[in-house]
C-alpha cells in the first residue's frame, strides 16, 4: 500500500498500469474526497520490490485480496495492466467485494494488441543496447501504438516523469516479471457467480483489443455496466478524471445500496 488518502467512506483499492505507479491517482482522488483510498505499487514499480521469479498471477491476487480485506476495502479499481490484477483480486475473493471497476480492461490470456507487443520487443532491444534511461520513456510513449494519445500536455509530462523512474528490469528477465504473470490465463467465467457489481470503462478511442476484452467481460456478466468516456483514449481514467469519478462514484453508491437491500456478505475484516 504505497499511498493512502484517508476518508470516512468505504475503502477503495486502486491498481495502476504498466510503468507508472500510485502517484497517478492524485487528480482522480481529489474528485472523490469522501472515500478512503489505498493505492498500491505493483511489483517492480514505484516503491515496491521486484516481482519474485515464480510468483503467479493468482498468488498476487490472493495476497492483494488479503491485504485489502484487512483494511476493510470493499471496492476495487484497475487500469490497463492493473485491470488484470484488480480482476484477479476479485476472483480470489468473489463474494467479498461490492464493486469492481475495470478501465481499459484487459484479461490475462485474453485479447492482445499486436502493435503493443511489437513495442515491448523494441523496448527489450533498446534496453539491452543502452540500458534504462529517458530514451526508454520516449520510445514507450511514442505513437503508434496510441497508448498515450489523447493525453493533454500536463498529463503527458506527469506520466513521463513517472515513467522515467521505472527500472525496466523486467525486460531482461526470462519470466518478464509482472508482465509475464499478467499473461497467465484468467478464468473469467468465475465472475458469473460473484455478486460483485462490475463497471467497465473504455475511452472513445480505445484499442480494439481492449474493446474485445470489454465484450468478453460482458458476455460472462451481462449485468455489467459499460460506459465510454468521450474524447479519451487508453488512459481514460487519467484523461477525464472528473467524468470518470462521477461514473465510479455512482457505481459505488449503487453497489452499496444493493448490498444493504440484499444483505451482501461482510468482508472477513468486519
């Protein structure tokens, strides 16, 4: 739990995307002041230690679910790579959480974007040739693929400053660190029996692969809410924080109202 913003409302666990860290939630949290927010740094990111060889996706989901429940977390939010981890947290404790929000949704073992895969390979070659440095950030943020498109200048600067701190050590490992773990197949079918309410957020200009993941999630959870944020791309949560906050806050309130009406099971920490 790298960053905590206290609040009186039900607690929320936030899981960031690849090469960034929990500092990116600051603007979004400012629009959700009543909540208690917990932002983690994924293994190999921010203040966290590197991913341990052999660690599995379900093992990471299990440890994060346990940590979240100890802190009374009832809502989970994940962005891009973080959406895979957030989904795994829910799959580890399918009856414990009230809501799950997946933005730029991805599924472990699910649809992938060919251009993004190509960029990962280019980054690996560059890191082997020159090591880590701002040239890695420049290549990672270069379009195409349009990962960072539709980000205003101030946001791009903040992201670049964060990405400059990334070690890129996972690129030189045979298991690819957290990226390799996130490619392990997830059993999304298990969501069908979970009472956790699902919100899926996509940018108007999102990658086709992530839109396919959104449709797969809706296939297994027809009750899921799918919302598109206009004039945004892959990083829709960060590119339209006020709009995203409004949708997420409404989702949380709806899930809490539904839980009170149907006596949703309490978390283990209650």
